[in-house]
């Protein structure tokens, strides 16, 4: 049958509207509260606010993770950097890296030469 004589068959799957009909949409049904309330001041002295935007390793979270606007992310980044310079926040958080369950101390006695 010629292409011109086939009525209504433009695609291979004419009854499926989307390519992936069984996948859920990316939007969530629950509205989340914004991470920064209207009364919150973005300032280097506001530690309770700044700590929420730092990962366990001490890195600044990205906009996608923290759900901030571009302007808020810039202000948070500047405030965190100021707090780090003034020693209010650590640059790195390596506490888990240095914790050991069992001490592996070497022998502390003096070594003597055999004659």
C-alpha cells in the first residue's frame, strides 16, 4: 500500500500519545516549604541558616539541592565564605575521616642494638 493511500497512520504507534506512557511525571504533588523564610536574614552571623546549606564534608550545596533562587544562592555563598574567613565555619569537615575505632599505636620502647 502506498504511503499516500494509508489514512491516519502517520506514526508507528498511533494510539499512544507519549513515548513513555507508564513513567510518572517529574513533579511532586506535595508543595515543600521554601528553605528560606521571608523573615530570615542572609548574613554571615546567622549560623543556624548557613549550616543548612553546607554538606557533611563542608561543601556548599548546589542550587538544585538547596532549592534556592539565583539571588539567594549568591547571598548564601558570600555569607558562608565570609563566615569561613572569620573562623565561624570550618573550611573542611574531616571528623569522620580521622576517627578510628581501634588505635594502631607503634611500639614506644627504645630500640637497642644487639652487640
